[in-house]
């Protein structure tokens, strides 16, 4: 697989073709989103990863990749907080299982956005709902 | 409670920044991403 060889530019059309031809499980959408992420195409990565999480709200890698999209945005626009659609903000906890790592990622994003108190709130949730180390 | 004590300390901006840079951010950046890529290089 091209991603393993870090040839994401070759992988991108392969994933797009797979989806176009109907082989479209959440894992393929996730890897397409990851591929867009490596390409630096944030908007495409966000759309694709949102679709990933619609298909499988329990897919851990999708959440992490989606957090990476938000991380890139926060780094590009300091002070901009994750949007209400951000899966890592744990605001989707009604539709997705609560997971400590999402709260931890949200804490990181809010910290980078300069919102220390909000970040601490999420970090506390991560601690209360499980370990801050595993998934 | 130990957790309360830790969180109280984390209101210190310098300490919090250190936590973010040394623990939280590396964890976010180090997460696995590709699912169809099971073989580790």
C-alpha cells in the first residue's frame, strides 16, 4: 500500500478510485483523509474525515486524524478555537462514545488556541473518564 | 485529592505550557493515522 511507503501522492487517487467504484468503508475514507492531510489539503481532509466519522463514529484513527486537521488550523490561525463541528471537542459525545483521548486532544487544541481554562476542563474530563495515556 | 492538587498547579501558565509541549502535543502528533497500513516501517 502506497501510504506505507509514504507515497501519499500516489495513494490519494487510489483511495479516490476505490470510493468511486463503491469500495467505501470508513477505513478507506479515513486513509483518504489522512492522505489529504499529508498533502496539506486541510479542507478536503476535513470533509473526508467528517464522512469517515459519519460512517463509523467509533473509529479511533478518524478522530485523531480529524484532530490533526484542527491542529493544523490552530497552528495556521493562532487563537482560533476548534469549531462546534470539531469531533475532538467532545461536543459530539451524544452521537459518539465518550473517549478520553478525544478530550485529551481537545485539551491540546484549546491550549494551543490560548484557552487555558477550557483546555484544563477537557483535560480534567480526560482524567475523570479514563487514562490520559491509552486510547 | 491528588488530581485536584495537580489541576490547581496547572493554572500556572508556565507549568501548563510545559505540560502541553512535553506531553499533550507529542501525543497528538504521534497518533496512528493510516488504517490500511498495518506494517510498521
